[in-house]
């Protein structure tokens, strides 16, 4: 099977509100709570072992990191929100940084919002959902760490997420960075978004 992405490269990061992305290409943002498995999912999605930095300490990503995929589009790795072992002044900067990027980037086509299948939506997730809804940016919800649940648990987590948000089946995907479950579906969704632009 051919690789999902032939060429992937880190092209830069932004750490201040209003700072422009490193390239004016179509963009898809990956967002989620600290410790939701964002870096692991990005690495699995792009079939690179150490592209996005993985840490046992939540909150390691303190900027928006950009990866160019096949010269066609950017994946924006947003800082994890919620609990993070980072200095308070750094955490306080993340909110304006993320909000400004989401509100002022015309090339942003959509957001993949990651939700830990074992924990469901937390208060920070709900706040993010409300903020994104106000922007009108399309959102795909990806349940992560589903390998840690049995089949009934996965089905229950998915039903709970859909019920709480009132979203359709095609707006959700069940994933596991460990097993690769749902990764191809997520990739196809990203490409459909980029190709529709």
C-alpha cells in the first residue's frame, strides 16, 4: 500500500498571536486536550515516527507547529489545552494564540478535534467546541486511545459523543494511534477537505 504522504516536512512554528503561518497553503488544524494523544496520532497519520514530539509530560507543545504535506497543504499542531505542566505565563499565552490563529487564518479549511474515548468531553473540550462553532470552521471529531476500550466501550463512547454534540456519523471517526484503527478514514477526510477547496 502506498504511503499516505510521500513528503512531510516541518516548516516552522508560531508562538505569538497575529504571527502568520510559515506558508500560505490550505491548512487543517489538529486540536485537543493535553495528553489526548495528539502527537502520537499525527505521527501515525503521516507515517513518521518522530515528526511531532511525544512526551509523557502534558503540554510540551507550546507553539503552533506546521507540517507541509506533499507540498499541498499544512497540518497545524495546536498546543494542547487544559492541564499542562508549563509555566502559567506560557499557558495564558496559548488561548490568544489559538483563538487568533483560528479566527484570522483564511487558509484554514477545518479542525480535527481529538477527544479521549475513555474520558469523553471535558469542560475544556466543550469550551473549544463552542468557540469553534462560533467561527463556522468545519470540525471532525476523532476519538483517540480507543484500543484501551473493548468493542462495547468504543460503541458507547461514540454514541455518547454524538448524542451530547448532536452530530452526524460522518462527523466522527474512531481512531487509535497504537493499532492504526481509523487512521486511513481520517486521512481520506483530510484529503477530501483539501481537494474540495
